[in-house]
């Protein structure tokens, strides 16, 4: 018998490669204002972390494969979620990944890449059915993701000192109003090799906390 995760993988691959003109896709939960909200946040995230924004030419086979593997991973986590909080986290992360592809190619209208918007719409519908306030959860996750950066020189100095104690040299990279802490050279940390250029979290990073936003329920 096939698992739910297996079917999610099949669905993700199918919807990402069909011709939206060949099938009617009606959106019921995703609106342009919601789409604009998501697009703005992902544009901020990708610009800050030096990822392509509105750059179709950079979406080569490697980048396409990465986008696809990420959404399969997130949908698998959704299929395997053991609580409503885990479901909320997986739904938000799935939309985060899908919006990443849309921002990568510069699809500013939700109808520009309808096949992907349809996937997002389905996830919003699932969130609604599970009584999950998607936007509030999204805002919390995005805030957490953006807390990975240093917001000023003082935070960078503290972050450099923190990693120095672990034998990791950090260099700061200015990205707009933020400063990104990057590994200066290949090094082993906590039994793993950290490659040069890898973004490391600020000491002020905080994990997303959905416990106050989602009614806890073990499945």
C-alpha cells in the first residue's frame, strides 16, 4: 500500500509540470492581496539571502530540481505530521517554497503561473479545513526566518564572538539594511563540515513558535 507521502510526491510532480491552459484551475482561497503579501515577504527573504529574484534565466536544471525537491520534502513532512501544529508548520513551509519559485521567475500576479498558485490555493484550503490561521502562522515563520540575519554591527559583533568560541570564523556581508553572517572558510563544527560562504544564524535568531497560534491537537 502506498503511503500518503508517496501520493504527495506524485501530486507535486504532476502539478508542477502540467499546462495550466489545458485544465481549468479555480482558486477559492488565494486572492491577489494574499498573494501580494506572500510575494513581498519572499522577495525580502530571497533578496536578503542573495537568492535570485525575477531572474528567469537563472532557473536552470539545477535550480529547478532544487525547487522541486524542496516542495516534495515539505509535502512529505505535511503527510507525516503528528499534530495540528506540525501541520501548520508544514503548510506554511510548503507555501514558502512554492512562492520561492514564483519570486525566482518574477511571477507577480497570481495568474502568471496558475499551476503553482493552484497548489498554494489547495494548501490554504487545507489550512482552513484544519482551523489553522494561515496568515498569522505565515507571519510568525517569516519573522523567524528573517531573524537569522544581523540587523546592525553590534549584532554582527556578538554573532562573530559566538561562533569564534566554536572555532568558526565569520565575515559579514551587507545585504540592503541587513548584515549576513557567513562562514569565512571551510570548518568542522559539531561534527559537521560547514562550507565557506554558508549563512550562519545570528545569535538573535528565534525559532518560529506556532503554539499560541494553533490549537494543539495530537493526531
